[in-house]
C-alpha cells in the first residue's frame, strides 16, 4: 500500500486572512484525557481581503459546541478544520472542544511530559488545541484562564489573578497562535530578577521538576547576560513584567520562544558541573540567548507566512552567534560555526534535500526547520553586514524595529530597510534567499610587474527544481602575505557580482601568498590549486584565525584523501605543521584543540565524492585512525607536558578560558590513550569531578575498545539522571567499532532505560549510530535496517522527530551500488508503511528523488 501524495502549499498563493481578531479568551479545564478548551474570539472583516470565507484550522479536536454571537451553530467540520457562515460585520465566535493531552505522543499542541502539561505550537500546533486561524499573520491579544490542581499554572504575558486551582494570564502584546504556551505542573522555581535599562523590574523564573533545582543557576545567569547584551548591542529591552522558562523532558526540538514563557528541552537549560560538559554549557548559553532574542526578532516582529521562517530564524541565529562571540572567543566561535555549517548545511545543500533559504513550496512546514533556513539564513545576514558595514547594519536594524514592530513581515521588508538605509540595490543579493545550492568559487592568480591579480569564477551546481543559477553577490575577504610571513595587505572586502571577475593589487615587491575568504566571509566552497607547503605557511603565519585554522584543516584533509585515493602515507609536512601549532604557547588552547581535531568521516566522504571517487566508510575510518596514531607517535614527547600544563586549578567554571584548556587536554588525552593503552584516561576518569573530564576519559577508552568497567561505573553513578544517561547511550553507539556498532545499538534499544518515545533518548541512541559512519554503513545493510525499523515504529507516535531523523539517509547517492540498493530498499519500505505520516512521507520522497 502506498500513501497518498500530500498537498503542497505555495508561497505564490499567499492571501491575507479574511478576518482580523480583536481579542481571544481561552479557558482551559485540565484533565489528562479530557481537557476542555473554551474559546471566545472577536472577529471583524479584514479590509485588506476580498474574501469572507470563514475557515478555522482544527485537528484531532472533539467539538462539543460552537456559537456565533451567542447562537449555537452547526459548522461543517473536517479533519483539517471548521467552516461556518458568518456575518459581514464584527462577530463573536465561541467554541468548546475536548482534547487528550495524555495520549498526545507527537509532542505538538497540548501534551504531557513527566506528569506536567505543556504545549508546543510552532509551527502549526495550536490547531490541535482549538479551532483558530493558525497562521502567523493573524495576531491577537490573548487572555487565558487555566483551571487545574497543579501548583504552577502558567501562560503568556503577565499574571493577573491566581487562586486555589486556577490562574489567569493576560498578554498585552498581539501575537500569532504559534507563540501561545501553557504549562501546568508541580514544579519548583529558580527565581531571580532583572532591571531593564529604563528601570523596569522584571521577575525571572526557571521552572523545573523537583530534584532539578540545582541545575538552574547557569541558565539564569545566561538569561541575564542575554537581556543585558540585547539592550547594549541592539537597544532592545524586555517588554513584560515577567519572563518564565520551563524545562521539559519530552520535546522535539531545542527550545521554543513562546511570548514570556519559553519552553525548553531540559537538555538545553539544565546544567551543573557534575552533569553537563563544557560544550553543554556553551550550547545552553547560546540557546537561552537565542530564545530570548526572539522576543524582538520573531515575536514583536513576526513572519507573514512560514515561507518567511528565515526572517526570524536566520536573524536570531546570527544574533546568538554574535552574543556567544562576545561572551567567549570570537575566533573559536567562528571556526565552530563553520564546522557546523559545513557538516549540516553544506551536506543538505549538496543533496536531495537542498532548498532555498526561503523555500517556494512545502508539504509539511515542520520539515523546513533546517540547517539551511537557520544557519545559511544567519550566514546571509553576516554577508549583508560585511557588505554594508557595521554602522549601516546598525542603522538598518533600528529602522527594521521601528518600521515593523507589531507586524508580520517578509524578506522583502527586511531587505528594504537595508536598501533604504544605504541606497543600495539588493535585488541581486536577494538571490541568496531564492537560490539553493552552495556556490563553488574557483580561484586563479597571476603576478606581473608588481601587480597581483586574483580571478574568481562562481558556479552553483543544480539543486532539486533549480537546474540553472544566476551569479550571486559574494563578499570575499582577502589579505596578502609576503613570502617572509609578514602581512603586506590587510584584509579588504572584495565584492564579487559577476560570474567571473578579477581584482588587482598593485605595488607589490614579490608575489604574495593570498589568504582568501577570511573569517569565512561567504558560505561558499573555495577551489584553488595550492600546495601543502603553502597551507603549512598559512597555518604558521596567517593573521586571520579562521584562515589559519582552515589551512591546517585543508592540509589534514588533503593528507587523508590522498591516503584513500593513492595509498600515500601521513607526510611530515602535516605532522610538523601540527606539531608547531601544538607547541605554540602563545596560541589559545581552544584554538590549538581545534587544529588538532581531525575532519569528520562525513566530511572526508563528501570530499571524495565531490572529487569523483566512491567513498568507502570503513576505509575512511581506518585512515582517520591511522592519522590519529601518527599524530600520537609524532607528538609523543610533548603530549604529557601539555596534558599537565592544561590542568585547571580550583573549582570548575564553564568559562571559555578553562573550557579551552580542558578541550586541549581532552584532545591530547585522546592521542595519549592510543599510546598508553588508556592508563591516563582511566586515571582521569577516576579523578574527574566534572562531566567534561569524566566523559572525555570514557570516550577515549571506548575509542580504543576499552572501558567496559568505566561504562558500568558510569551507569551505576548516573542511572537516575536522564540527561547524563542520554550521554551514556550516545557514547556507546557513536564510538563503537564499526563491526560492533549495529549490535551495540540493538542491544541498547533493549535496555530497560531505552524510552523510545522520549526524543532525547531516541536521538542519543539511534543518532549515535547514524553518526558513526562506518558502523551505520555496515556493508550487510544491518545499520540501515535497524534504523529503518525504528523510524517506522517512531513514526506512528512522533512524526516530527521521525522525519528529522530520516535525513541520515540523505547522502545515499555518494556510496557504492550495493549500499545504494540497500538504502533505497529501506527507504521504499518506510514509504510503504501504512498510515505513514505526512512529515516522513515528504522527507523520504524527497530523499529518494526522481
Ligand atoms: N522556533 C524555535 C524552534 C522550534 C521550532 C519548531 C518546534 O516545533 C515544531 C519547536 C521549536 C527556535 O528557533 O528555537
Ligand atoms: Zn529560533
């Protein structure tokens, strides 16, 4: 049986909703299987619409009664919503519906997690709560009354009344339904307060389940730092009397920016030194900032329709990246962001799921919360800022906030504020929003009579539905170095607009060594003939930290790919260059750790594929292990000293400086364990008083196929901590030796603590396997089969997480014919599942392609 082709929605079909809303009153009578939702909505005809069709979205609702202007009506009800005849004048619509939060495993709408009620309404979850025009351009003021026996009853806005068994909340700011939230539970608060720049006192709370109180302090600090930063850098103040964060264990994504009531996946807010790693702390700080920043970029100014998702997401990611750079190291943050961009977005942009940052059609909007919309969306803003300059960027943003506050805006509105501020024509720049695919930038050079000429040629490969591309505007930051290592030209921003374009630098005594695309000034793939000697030179001398790192990365990638294509060995050029960086005490330890880290197996596979080879996952694994062992052997005289030097005295702090030292110490430990059979790692595991070092040590042991004892000790120590146990599940599937990975994963799915309906646990376990390239791509297809079995099972309960995880198959065309056939068979099996969700159907169909 095949599933019906679901309906596509097009950007070009946008029409405003025929009615405006003057106010919404909601009344919730909570019960796990029979929550009653009463709504009262004041509608009036929208003068900007010529339609009077009254359709309200509604899914999985039991309609008890409906009224218009107080009179009972019998509307036409389908699986998707309700239609009724309405007056051509203002009117009041009332409805009573019944819903069942306890059986809602999709985690969309009102559901239950660990005994508490919570909601997730973005993108289209409000329609599972009551009948409503569930679209972001319909904005209204909400009044909410909650009746329930829980000690904490929360909604958006400000609290107006509370008593035994009820609470009432009014949100003075008009908002779309996707920002609605409700929480009810026996929770405890970690309270604090913040005084805004203009002297307004704001009450802050992080609500958690009893037992988690000790894990809130860092998140609260991050929230206050975010509030201060947004005032100082963007001039944006908070606008309610209260700001609440709630941690929930069952959540499909990271967190949600509901007005005044952010709901967080507990993994993205709870942290203590004993249970969270340095990377967790940094991520938590970034996500808290991200959700808080949405208050202006997303909530006060929202999106006209879901095609404009990048308007809020690209900008908010850009803002959280700026924030993290300011809080930590700008250089390290940029390198981290580019590693993530390449791993997720470039991969997406190169495969069957490629789509423009602003897509033109979708079947299920939940499938478009992608690396492209978020991370490439943020890169576009970075490019815009580089092109117009910091001052103009600031002026354009001030204008954006002033002009569009309270509105549901579009990408055109966004670009217009930049055009109006600078007088520039951004029509060509707008191609970044409409054209998918990562541009390839080919570089050639010439040197004559003291003039150095750089010639660039841009080309973007075809992507689904877009065979041809027009040339884009590309900001290319370039600096020039003398052969002696001095910088002869400081960074300048070249602005490429043609398909092919040359730039000249005159007055040079010798042919310079160029440092191109500094700070990764555009999300493109640079293709330039160069030598490893030049890469080593740039790794040693480049003044731009991003390109310095990039040179080392290119050197390592070149070595690894050549090991796989022409059986060459690890050369001394790479080893000596890495050794120099590692020994250079003047460099930030976090930066040195990044230089020491090897490119991922996935990165190597894509690089080989792009160069016309068929990647073999198991050989890639072996090559990476060989390089690691060569590093260890070559550096063995310095490793113990650096390990000791990176020791941090005193109590644990998640700040960038000690975290950077631990990062380098961990990278060194990983090399050391290849030489000492894991002795140092065992000692670190035994002595660790923080999760970063405990987990590092365990990972090192698992990587060399040791650590059974430590694994058991870890489980015993942490069996009651859900978030730490996610790490325990993940580490085993992610780091298992290729031939053991599938079996390990299968065994773990039978573990009593494998709660497959919990997205964190499911992702930790199965996602660990799909990220373990050689294990997942086991030649017998057992990895594919196991993952497909679990996706089929999960789809019936939680389509959103299933669809998202099905992307593990998106790179199937890279591999050999046998693997391709095995993957295709699994994808077809998934697609043939009776009642497969719309979400997964769309994703698997796109992955399979034509
Ligand atoms: N807007 C949130 C992410 C988010 C999106 C969708 C969700 O459910 C489908 C949940 C959260 C953010 O950018 O943080
Ligand atoms: Zn966001």
